[in-house]
């Protein structure tokens, strides 16, 4: 059976549109492993964290949430205040969207106790159901930063003893890294809004 020319055009247009939409989906960042017919994407490990209210947090229990994550320490004299200013922009934009949760991981376990994190969150004036400030075992946190593609090093020559990047990471509900921005650069964060909005569309619509 031969399709009418118009029907062929519609079919080809639909096929092209579908391919274009697939190509425009956000990428999966990190190593990809193919096992037979399965494609295995880099996945954030589900380590045990403790939040500012002394509650255990495991990201696997966040129930279909998109995560915006960063790594910081409360006494940071260099990039952290800049990054937190940009995280506040993200908080203000998505604070009423229950599909998104924000997690800030301290890299200074010696100083940033649960009470210090609690006070820090209070001083920012944010809803800690929406934005978690967490700590954990030092080796686990440093390994976790690596899994988020965030550079974290102890360096006695760096300000306050730590050298770290200011990336803000976007993670989908399956713990796959889908994007990031430079939290020290306001224009990077502005562009990141579109990336977060795209993941919201891809995930929930």
C-alpha cells in the first residue's frame, strides 16, 4: 500500500520533530557504561547524611525530587558567600515548587556541627524543609563531592584551609547528574534557571 504524499510528509515531519525533541533533552553527565542492552549512567551514591535538625537524610528517600546541590563551609571567607547568594536566587525562584529540594553539604566537619548548620540556615531565613544543610563523615562527604563533580581539597594554604569549587549541581529524581552552573558567576546561574525548568518539564510533564 502506498501512502499519499501528504501522509508521507506528515509522517516524516513527526519523525523529525520527535528526533529533534530527543536530541534537545538534557544530557546525562559522567561515565556511561553499556551492559548488554542496558545503559548505566553515573549515579549519585545514597550515603547517610545528618541535617541541621539532627535528622537522617538519604537522597533515595526524597521521593521523586529534583535536587540542587552545593558544597560549602560556614566559615568560608572566599567563594561561599557568593555561591550562597546565588543559591538564594534559586531558592526564591523554586521555594514554592515541591518538586525541588536544595541540599548544601558542609566540607568542614570539625567546625560545622549540627547546631552551627542550624544557626546558619536560620540566619539565611530559609525554610529548612526546602533547603537542607547537611554534614556527614568527612571521607564520605569528600567522596560525595567527587561524585557530584565538585572539587574539594584540604589545603593549609587556602583560605580557612579548604580549596573547593563553587559549582551548583542539578540531579534528577533517579540520582543522575543532568547539569551544573558556576555559583560564583551570576550570569551562569541565570542561564541555569532554563536548565532547571527544562528538567522539570522532562520529568513531570
